[in-house]
């Protein structure tokens, strides 16, 4: 299904600012739909002959819908949209007319012109029309709640026609809460409560206000209820700002162990401030869960921090042991173990500073690559370069993948660019003290490629494709890609095919050297392990 923007750009001549305003309406019009007990359809004119296109639709949560089928993308003209044409051409809300039938559902049509105010604050031209269509099959005598809902809906509809609704959204705010059903309070121009829904009354009762809300000065009540005086002042100032015609950010009030979220909206049909609409929601349980999650996240980060410290301690012990070992082979094996443990510690260090079980992997790869060039036993200066991005990886993938890359990078540096054999006494080189010969460090021939290892990564269809390529001497002629290699390559194969459930291929590079190609799935299947 095409989006609002796609449909408007394809079929109309609306400006980007007009489309942005329609997006703001569609982001906030669930409130008007619920208050109206009606479906809202956003219609834009397609051409000058009275044809309209539906680019958005919302159904009420407080009443049955008038449309069983989705109307978005529908283009209609002629008598069926005559009411839309009147609202668009005359710039007024259309309410006259008899009920119409959609199949076996009777419905009442209304049409609300949509204006975008100019930079100077004046009402601009009509850019679209909101159709408000009410299902009449369940019509009944309205209660006090329904009457207040409908009165408030009419005020908001007039504000859409004036270009003053919806108000600007504050940074970081969403449109999910609070809603009409959570709790609604209507204020007069002086800030006194004229109506409070049962859910709103219950929310304030949890804060400690036992009596009825009608007649209360809500700003004063917020100051009195809030446990934190500063919080109460902020909430009260939000109410006063809405009464002045402003749209304050949402506020939270804490009292007696309960928390309530409030949203104050100015009511100013035809530009005249007549009061405010306050939506409230009891979010006590939500905040309790948030606090529990924060505590859990802090605990997980502390665990990762301690694991990192323990791994660094293990690496330090292995390093001390390596210094005391006289056998060169044992010392090399211990030093390789130090590097493997240190690479895993890098992942846990990153997780200890993250708020979730995922890591930004590019920085880890860069650190592992830098360490590989520093510790590799080669006389050449090998450059390291990363192409593409690994992005954010789950912890279980990152831990195994960092070990794999550590082994592949060390192999690429040490075996792709091995040290030159020691010079013989007859080799051309200056003599040292007592006739010793100073080894000659090989100098690359002019025009020879600079030794380099390139790590490439890209994602495609939920698969991570990685290659580690060098421009060194390449694989030996008798190398067995399936079984050959040292302990490091055996570890690589075990991790890639086991923990990562991926594939690995060692092959000659396209321009010389060696290339290791990995393909790792980024989604876990049921029963695949941790």
C-alpha cells in the first residue's frame, strides 16, 4: 500500500509543506475520530473537475466503523463527493444532507476543510478535506460523556478548518498516549473543570484527589497533588499555557506512589480561546516496569564489565606464564591465547557500555585489526583497511565473529607477509662488531604493491558477508582448504560452522594474495542454540 506522501506526490500538485501538514493531521487525528465516534478519511483534490483521492483513513475505537473496507487509494468523483467539493471550494464545514448507505450500513457525512496557516499566522488556502463519516446503525440517546465528546470534537474540527490543529509536536514525543479512552477532562476559559470522564476521575483518585473534579481549578489541583513541588509547578504551567492558546509538552505527575501522564490541548475554534482539553493516563505500572528494566540493564552491564575484567585477568596471567616458559613453541601458543582472550574481552567491554545486548561492531574490528599489525611477527609494515560497515550485531554473533576475524587477520599478516630469511655471512651487508653481520631488512622494489590487508563487510537479505583479503604471497600450492591450516584456522572453521552457523571459503585473491570469505546469517532459527 502506498503511503500518504507517495499518493499525494503521484496524483496531486500539493507542495511539500502541504503534505507535511497532512502528515501531522494523520499523526494526531485518532483523538478527533474517537471524540466524534466516526471514521475520518483524508481526501485531496486530484484535478479541477471535483475528483478526490483518499490518502489516509482512521477508524474510531469508541464506536463501530462505517467502512469495512480500506478506502486509502480510492479515487472518487461526481455526486458521491459533492460534500467534499463544497467544503473545499467554500472553505467551511459541511454538515447538511441526508444519511447515506454503505452496503447495509447507514452513515452521516460531514466534510471539514483542511487549511495550512501561512508563515505570518494567517489562515491559508484549503489543501485537503477531512471526511467525518458516522455509522448510524447503533444510534442511541447520547449520555453526558458522549455529549461532551461530540462538543469537543466539533471544536477540534473547527480548529482543523482554521489551521490551528494539530499543534506542533515537541521533540521526542510520540502519538501513542494518552488517548481519549484513558481519561478526558474539559476546562472552561478560566481553567475550571466542566467535565471529567470516569477514567480521568479514577486517575486523579489514585493521585489522592477523592472528591469529584467538576468545579476544580486544575492548575491549582496539580500543584497541590504533586509530590515534587517543581513537578507540580511544571504541570500547572502546562495547563495555563493551554488556556492561553499554546500547546505545552506532556507532563507527568507523581503522587502517593502513582504516576499520571497529562497532555493539555488548547480549544480555540475560530481563533477564540474557550478553554482546554486535558487527556490523562495512569502510567503507574508502566513506570514501575521502566524502573525494573533500568535496574536489569544496569545489572547486565555490570556483568559484562566484570566478565571483561576477568578475561583481562586471564590474559595477564597467560602473559606472565609466557614470559617464564623457555620453549619457544609454548611461548608462541600462550601469546596466541592471550590475543584470543583479549579479543573476546573487547566485545564485553563494548557491551558493558551499551544499553542492550548488541554492539556497534566497526569499532571492535578496527581495534582488533590495529592490534594484529602490532603483534604480528613480520618485518613488513602492513596496512589495514576496512570497507563497508558491519553495523550493530547481537552479542552472541559478535563474540564468535571477533575471534574469527582476529585469527584471520593474524594469519593474513604473518603468513601473507612472512619475515625474510636471515642473511648469510656472504650476503651483502655491513659487518658488525667482531665480524658479525647485521641483517638486511628487505626494501620493497619500486612499483611493488604496499603490503595491505582489507576487511570488507556488507549486509544482504539478513546475511552478513565478510571478506579478509591480503595482497601477500598467497596460499601454498598444496594447501587443503578443507583440512589444512594451523590451530587458528581450525578454530575459525569450528566457530563459523558451529556457533555462527555460516560458511567460510579460503581462496586465491582476484589480484594475488589470499581471501577468506564468510557468510553469516543474522537471524536465529528456533532450536539453533543461544
